C-alpha cells in the first residue's frame, strides 16, 4: 500500500484530488478524514499542511507527496522530485515599492526583506553577494513595506494583482514553481512499481490538458494537403466513407491552434468538423 501526502485544503488540494480522480484514484470526500484509502487503487491519502509534506515524505511517513516545488526548495529536506504535474504554477519574486528606482540586485544591500521563504532568499542573496536583513513573516507579507516592517518583500506571485494593490512592483523572479510529485529516497521495488504506474497515469492525464479531438470529412483529393496541416502523434487516422471521393480524418490538436487549423481545413474543402473534449492520452 502506497501512502500519498496531499495538501489538506486550498487550491492545490482541489487540483491534486482532481488529478488523482482523473488517474483512477478515488476517495469519498464527503467522509474525508486525516487518512483515507482509495477504493480503486492500492494507495491511501494522507491530508497535511503543505509545509509539512516535504518533511513527512523525507521521513518515510508518506511514500509520495503532491506539493508546490516552492515548499520543497524552502524546507530543504532530502526527497526525490519524481514528476512535474503541470498545475499550481507560480513564482517567488522580490518586489519593492513602485516609486523606488530599481538598480539591480545591489538595491537590496542593507535593506530589510520580509518573506515566508527565508531559506530560498538567503541562498539567492548568497549567490549574488547581497548583504540584506531577511525577516520571516508567516502572515500577509505584501503589507510589510506599507506597515514599516520592511523595505521590500520576497513572496509568491501568480498574477501580480496583489502586488499592485499594495503599491509594489516585481523586480526579480528568483524561483519558478509548480506542483510536483515527490518521493521518499530509496523506496522499495514494490512501492516504486506502484509509484511508476501512478506516474504513467498522471502523464496520460497531463498530455490531455489543452487538447481537443478533431473529426472531419474531407475530399480524398485534398488528403495530402490536410495531412500537412494536421498535427498528430504519428499521423491522422483516415477512414473511407460510403462516397468514395470522401474520407474522414481524426486527430488530436492543441486548443491554442484549434481555430487556425479549422480555418485552413475549411479552405481545402473540409466539412462536418467536430471538436470533441479529450481527457487522456495514453502512449
């Protein structure tokens, strides 16, 4: 039985549980407890605070964990980063009052910096040769300059809206983060086999993100041109139709390119174009 630590609440909790569900790992949330067993896969889910997950995995109290890489980098525990999971993207950045003139990292020499990530920041300043006073704050870091507690901040940034609201501007992106699957170093062969099976399922779910399944009818005479237009994992599926001069094509396209591809296909005679949702791609 594999034990996976998951954040107990918040955005990463919801996205982690959704990923597990998409991968065929189901728990009954209405009866959620501290520790719950999945009904359809040999794992149990341990719900913890996000900052406790790296230590729990490093100690072997959980075999795997789903957590933001920012927490892995800050806590510094010995864990294996097994897989990037493609959600929970953010960055940890330095920000200063918007009316200050930023001259480069030397700006922070002698300054007081408020942060919830002191270890990441100290490593960064050490690499850059910056001597600054790092103050650890566990609450709302972004209000520290206005409250007179600090000259600048080092904090998580997603959209940047919170910085603007508090009169700050982002000046240095120090660490890029997203949700990752971490593992206890030296997992047994039996547990690692289950972990690899789960990672394969996660990869299949990830490959389906932002993809659409495209089905269309096309004159056979335009087939070669259509194949040049359409992306595919190997090549589009071509199916003959009852009318011998027509065929049907099926393929997977990136949602960001969908309308450009459709317009090109229509220009060469494609008809009856269906755009269908895609959940997973298993290679």
